[in-house]
């Protein structure tokens, strides 16, 4: 039986909330540059406020996070017309931090149902200091709010499975699970896996004589899920925006962008052949907890002396993880890309077993010492595990893109409110900090990189920029090294030509990190 909630339980929850909030607020303060996806969420929010139907039909993103952004903006005193990057940034981070803190609490309660209160406390501590969880909570991304709803849905589904002897409770929890999954689907499409996992759990776990009850509970899940999740699909006319299940199952691998190429350096997802996906997925799962949590998970799963999770919950979590892995493989097969963010759900769902592995390891070590040394052994073990996790959580986020933020802020302060800036279409992060978004007449989008199979060459690009400068009369032009689809030699030649007097431009400011150099040019008139 799962232990009842006590005053001690709520003290543990309060401690986890406090630690998780401190870690995630600090992570938000260490964000060196908003991610490209973060800028896209802000742009999508502005489009939703102007024309929701057209905005949903014109993107592959789910609208939930951008709607939360709009709500957070109102709480901070802004609105959808705001061009202040800091207000948008704080609004997005506020939503992400709240989702991250809620996820830590839900990991705690999930572990209570899988194991016991002791392991739940340790799992909550690990979740609070989970490196990837802290990083994603500090950016303007939908992962953490989605994870919180996903975990809440799994807990609801688990409660439904545990109450198979009571029709009213089973159906009620199943309906709550479906509603939570529907809400999660507004943020990310991975939520579909939770519906299938809980539905399969009801089908496989029902005893003879109770299958009709399980069928009604499963039906309630799908009904409430459909009721909550359907509005975006009804508006767009597709279950998945700009894609469908047939694309995932039968689509050909797409030639995507590699983060190892110069142009792909700004892309969160990495191009990968499908047959290499399992190894990359395993590495991303390990890196999520910087290989400490994954090591403890392996110990908790495979050491015979490790605590065993309750069968019903373990089966449900296992199915949820398996479905997410299948979804990632299908995505790689179809779109040829993978991101470490795709492994957030498996990483979070295995934290309870990291707690089990930790207690097992401590028990084995403590057994070799006299009993009066046990507290010292436990303290040393906690220090060995928690100290590096805490260090990872304090690292700067997107430090290699800091030059984009610095250049954008310089433009905002020095270029003038109405100044026209020319920059290519993949410098959204820089232009975000300059207070300019796509469609803004103060941003002339010029000098695009071309299609993947037909990249623009330096000579043609220089001619295009020269013609645009003459025609549009922009005052400022921004270029960033290693952001185009050509070799390092071509990139160097392009910038030598650009800075060598062949163009009516002069360099007024340069910002650098180890990976990129940003040049701010002023047009010669």
C-alpha cells in the first residue's frame, strides 16, 4: 500500500519546492542568450494574439506555451504588442520555472507510489538538482510545463489502475488523466504517449470480471483527452500541425541540418541517420543528468539488492518510456533530426530508479563500516552525488551564443528606436535582443543561406547584399561568422571581402565568443 500523506510529507514537498525554485531561478539568471525556439514561441504568441486561426495553421508548434506566454505577459504588465525583449524573456522564464518546480514535486509523488517515502525524498532532491531540468527551466521553452502536465497525467492514470475495485474512483481518475494529457498536448505532441500508455495499462492490468470497468475507464480517458486537446486540431484540420501519423510511419528521412556544420550551429536539433539514433538517445539520456543520475539508474535497475518498484506503476512508467523512445525513432526516421530535449521524459521518469540505486550503493558501502559511521557514510555519499549536480546547475546556459545577446542589446541602445537593420533570417536571437521580430519593418531580412541542396555562394551573396543596401537604404547591417551553409574557407573569404572595402559598409562593433564573431556594420552614405 502507498503510505498516507502526513505532515512529514508536506514538509518534504515544501523543501523540494524551495530548493527547486532556488535552482531554477538561478538558472534563469544564468541564461546568456535565449534559444531560437524561445524566439519562435514569442513570435508565435504575437501571431496568436493577432489572428489565432491563421497562426495555428501556419506553424508546426503547439499553441499552449505561447498562450501561457501571453498570460504571463499580462501578469507582468505587458501585452502582445510589446517589443521589450526583457519582458518577453521574464514571462517565458516564469512559465518555465513554474513548470520545472511542479515537475520536481510530481517526481516526488510518483516515487512515493512506486517505492516509499524515503526514496521519494531522495528522488525529489535529485529532480531539484537535475541539470537538464534546470537548464530547460531557465530558457523560454515548453519542455518543463509539458513535463509537469505529463507527470500529473501519469499519476492520475496510476491512481486509476490502483482503484480497479471501485468503478467511481477508477473512472474519475481516468477522466482526470485524460484531461491532463489533453492539456499537455496543447504544449507538446509527446503527450500522446501518456494516453496510449495508460490505456494499455488498463487493458493489460484488468482482471477477468473487471474488463468492462476498465473499458469504461479507458473510454473516459480518450473522451476527456479529445475534449481538451481537440480545439487546435479542429482549427488546423490535422491531428498534428503540418504533419500527420502517416508522415511519421511512412515518411522518408529528411535531409536536415547538422549542428556540426557552420550553419547548423544555431539549430537545437541535430541531423542524424536513423540507425545511429539509439546510441545518440542513450548518450542524451546520460547527459541529461550529466551521467551521474543515469549511472545510479543502472544500479537501481540491475543490482539484485536494489529496491523493486511496485509492479503496476513500474509497468506504466516502462510503457510511457518505451512509447517515447519509439516516437523519437520515428521522428529521426522521418525528419532526420534528434535533440537532447526529446529525451526529457525518459530522463525524468527514471529519476525514481536513480534514488533506488543511490540507497543501494550507500547500503553496500555502509555495510563495510561500523554502524556508528553510517551517518558519515551517508553524508559523504550525498556530497559526492549532489555537489557535481549542483555545479552543473550553476553553469551558464547558451554561453557560446552570448555574443548574439550583446550585439542585439548594443543595437537596441545605439542604433535608435526607428533605425532599420539588415540581417539574415537565422539571426532571430540577436534581433530579439534588438527589439525586432520577423515582419517588423525595422528588420530587413536579406542574405539568406539558401536551400540545403542549393546553398548561396559568397560571390552571389555579396551581390545580393550590395543590391539590397542600394535599394532599401538600411543604416545597419549585422553578420555572424559560421552561420551559413558553406565551408570555413568560404566563410573566411566572405568576411574578408565584406570588411575589405568592397561593400559600402564599415565595422563599428565586434562581439566574440569562442564559436562565433558578430560584426555590426554601419552603411556608408
